[in-house]
C-alpha cells in the first residue's frame, strides 16, 4: 500500500445507483460512496442540485454522475437504468432511497396523503426494482437496499400513510430476500430512526436520538459492505422500537398513548 492509495481509484470501481440523492441521506451517502472510490449514479428530480453534487465530487477518489429522474415515472426509471448500465458498464449496487413523509393526523385522514406516499415511497421503489432485478438476475450478482424506516415496524401516531408505505417496503424486502439470494442478489433494508435532513427539519415534535446525516451515511456505507439484511440505527432507538414491535397489542397501545 503506498501513500497515494486513498487517492487512486480502484481499477474497476463498483457502480452504485442512489435515488433521492439531491439532498439529505441520499446526498450524504453519494458523497461517502464516492469518497470510498465508487462510481455513483445519482438520481433525483432537482437537476441543479444534482449538477452541484457532481461538481463537488471532482475532488473525491470516485465520481458522481447526475441522472435526473422522477421515480414515480415508471418508463423514465427503466430508461435511466438502461442509460446507467450503458454508460458505466453495469450497476453493482443500488440504494432506493427517494421518499417523503407527509404528516397525516387521523382526524384529517385523506386518501390523497396516503396515495402520494405510497406512489413515491413504495411504487417508486418498485419501478426501480423491476429493471434492476431483471438485470441483476441475468448477471447473477448485485446488491439492492431499500430505505424504509423504523416507523415501518409498527403503527405510530400521525404517520398512517408514511408508516403503511414503509411497513410495506420492509415486508417486500423480506419477501424478495428469501427468493433472490438464490440467484446471487442481496436484498437489504435500511431502517433509520430520526436523521437530521431537510425532511425532518420540518418536524415540530421531539425527535429522540436525532442523528447527524454524515453519521447515518457512514453506517449505510458500512452496512452495504456487510452481510446483514437490515441496516438500522441509531442503535438504542432501534433496539427500543424493535422491542415495542414484539409486544402484545394492549401493552403496545398503552405505551404509545402514554408517550403521546
Ligand atoms: N430523515 C429521517 O429521519 C428518515 C428516517 C427514516 C427514514 N427516512 C427515509 O430516508 C429517505 C431519505 O430521507 P431524507 O430525510 O434524506 O429526505 P429528504 O431530505 O426530503 O430527501 C429526499 C430525497 O428524495 C428525492 N425525491 C423526492 N421525490 C422524488 C421523486 N419523485 N423522484 C426522485 N427523487 C425524489 C428528493 O429530491 P428531489 O426533490 O430533487 O426529487 C431528495 O433528494 C426517505 O425514503 C425517508 O423516508 C428518513
């Protein structure tokens, strides 16, 4: 190993596609992955922010190339996947991270709020999975992580639509993992607690164990290299919610109502 090691890109750097890369967790992970020498294909709708991100990557060992995309547009997703494969010779890993949270108190329940979150958080991921699974099955290798949330573990207040979309993602990841490991595809789920991003900066409620976005990105980079199915953090908050997940309903509801 020489002193230039960190600055020399690996001979065949892995290609990773990240959706929702224009800000927040996706952006931080894109930078961390490029710093680790990877070729990052970065997608989101905001063209300017993606271009700025790509410019920023010129100092890093790896690289970031912008692929502007609305993941709710199924045909556009398919074209983007084809384009990344054509331009970079393949896709080795993907982090399907684009998503949003719309606060939805039960008294003002609307189908629209649920639909919007399901269309983005769940169907947006499905649009990406379809071409990725076809491609990676043909190749016999690949890693796909879906960014869900600890909020997908159990129903939480003011999050009926968000929680439903994220619970569905976790379930879907579990289901796909059972089948796709046989064809060499590693399906993972990322379940963050509260992370400091433009998304959570809108929240007006207390956010226990709020984590810095760079720390979250570091844990995701580490988790992507590991063998475990679930990448979850912060450790203590995840353990608490994991415990709540296993409680019988009466005790769970009593505790959640008490917590407000
Ligand atoms: N922050 C947290 O505490 C937390 C906790 C648990 C889970 N998560 C999950 O982590 C993911 C990222 O969260 P974040 O906090 O980083 O959110 P964020 O700051 O709002 O970033 C969301 C990203 O998704 C992109 N996006 C939104 N709609 C899109 C669309 N239709 N097509 C393509 N990209 C789209 C946004 O870019 P454009 O607007 O440019 O498209 C942005 O880059 C989400 O799935 C979220 O549910 C976050």
